[in-house]
């Protein structure tokens, strides 16, 4: 394509030797070879053990910015529209050759781009969308607090110790201590999380379950017993719809729930209008093309 250019730049001689030296100084800091203190290995010994090739990657990175700057200064008539990609075509002890693939503005011949017959859709925000957005905002600012006197319930986080047993033997990888498990997250096998509902802090219980058929080959369909102890129960407490909450959201002028709903509706409308504008522009470009 006419708007894709490949630009080469070579670093060689003393300049490339200097970059290899800088790469060596960087790599030697964390290198230990028997008979030498860490970071004090002579360059010839280092290269004998690891090869000069081990210095290429860092030397390549160290020279990249200067190579790109130099090649663009030499081709000032080429203006990239996106960040160029770079390939290393040649590299050895004596030189490195970078190849930059530069994309410039394409030459475009305009066809018909007016009167395409595409219309914007009218934007509407429903009461249900407003309520959903308010629920999302409250969830974002929810506090996690310890449930002092209560039982494990759906959506609570139970801090548990557990041990699993299959065929009377302890299940490898099937135990944990102070594990935070959100009830309803379906993190564990079916029946585990629901089996914790109703338990209190300090309570112990045995859950007799079965691994599902879509589990690992060695465990699918097998009976398993989990010994579980609830160490702590935590619950999410949603913030009240009050002035403090409104201010946390940046709505300093909102005083009550009605004004808050109107503000949420306004924000949702702007968001949907922006989405519709993007959709409209995309449809226009697609048809014009």
C-alpha cells in the first residue's frame, strides 16, 4: 500500500559496541559466576559463559529510541498516523539493522458522503434503567462489615477453614484456612456454598457432596466430605440515599432522592446519546465506504 513505508536504520561500529557495553553493565549486576563476586565478572568471562548473544536484547532496546528518532529526522516528509512497528532484520557483534513499518495518511478519493438516508435513533431512558444504575452506584460504595450476631446468608462472605476427604483420604489441594468465600459466587462445587447458609460464627459442619460429572477425570462423580468451620461472617452494607452519598458521587447540588434520580437519568441520557452518535457515525462511514 502507498501509505505503508518501511524505513531501515543501521547502528554499527563504535556506537553498537557502546550499546553492547551498556547491556553488559546492566546484565552483570545480577550475574554470579563461581570465583567472582556478584556483579564483578569480567566481560570476556561473561561472554565466554553466556555468549555475546545474551547482550543483544538489551542493546537492541537501548538503541531503539535513538534509531527511531534518527530515521524519522532523515525522512521528515513521512508523518506516521499510528505508532510504527519495528523488526530486527540483522543483528550480530558488529551491527544491528532496525526496520520500522510506518503507516501514513492514505490518499482518499471521496465518493458520495451526503444524503445517505441514515437517521439517528431517539434516545430513551426507562425507570428500570435508572433503578439499575442506582443499584450499581450503591454497590460500588458498599461497605464490608463483620456480621457479629447472625448466620451465613446469600451474598455474605464467609471466612472458613475447610478440609476435603475422598475415599477416607485427605483431598490434595482441597483444604484452606481463613478462606474468604462469597456465597453465590459458585466458586466451589454445587452444594458447598448453599450448605454454609444458616451457619454461625464458630460453627463446624460436615458437607457430604458429590463432584459433578464435568469435573476432572479422577474426581468426577465421586463422593466427597468437607469438614468446614466458619471463622467469621462479613456482609455488604449499601449506603443510604442521602446527601453524604450524593456528595461522594460528585453530585454536590443534589439534595434528595428525586433530584438524584433526575441526575442519574441525565447522565444515562448523555451516555446513550454518545453511544447513538458513535453508532450513527459508524453507520454513515460504512455506507459511504
